[in-house]
C-alpha cells in the first residue's frame, strides 16, 4: 500500500446546521416525554435516527446537549430586540415567549428539579442559557439608562431574570393556568416596570 494511502484518514462530513437542529429538537422531545433522568444518548439517537457516536461527537455530556438544545430552540432572540423603550423591549420579549408557555413550563419545571442534584446541568444551563439571557436583560436596562428613562441602574436589575422566569413557570401552581400573553403584559406593567422605575 502506498505511503500516502496509509496516511489517508476517512473524513466524516460535518453535520449541517439543519441536522444539528433536528437532533437538538429530538433531545427536547425525549426530555418532555421521558424526563431528565430517563433521557439517554441511546434514547436521543433512536428519536433522531442517528448513531450514539454521532451525538457524542457533537456533545460530550447530557447536560451539554440539553443546554445546547434549549439555546438553539429558544423562542426569543433578546439580543436582537431594541424597540427604543424599556417597556417596548420587555413587551416584545413576552410576545415572543408567550406562545410556547404551555410546552416550556413543564420542561423547565422538570429541569429545575433535576438541577437541584446535578451541578453539571446547572453549570451548562448557566453558561449556555441563563448568563447570555441575563446579559440581554441588562442591556435592555442599560439602554434605558442611556436614553434617560432610568436615572441609573436600579438595584432590582439583579433580580430581573428571576422575576421573569418565575412569572413564566409558577402560574400553573398558583392559578392553574399558563403564563399567556395577557398575563405577562400585566406582570410587566404592574410588577416589573414599577420595580425598575423605583431606583
């Protein structure tokens, strides 16, 4: 065998963005259907019609794969929102979030429970989802300060991500209903805006 032939390695084609998204959607489907503990690479491979090795080449761990799936399928691109007012930015945010309240409430409730005993999941979610979205909300407020809507960064900014997240995922517990658009608009106007304006 020629030396060049011996050195030749088989190159696997790179996964296309569309195919990667299909596998990430399959990950969330398995998560919703079976729960976090039952989610395995084997289950996702079966759902996504691929080999387990294909998944491991893209994502080394289950938490990493879930975090990537949540980020890739997020309904909101908050970094693209800039309506010219703080209330406008927040309203556009909830307008994009509300249509998925039904399916995402159960999903995040399950993940919240799993995160209590899985530090790797917490770390992956913070790095891929929570920290970037917190930075986007901070940008909303900083632009409001620059425009003169707010005199300074309010102390409540430190709690803004938790406020919004809890409003989305605790309404079923308190009111037996999902956080739809009307509910979230009221939450922004009656809770979030007054808190942020009280600097």
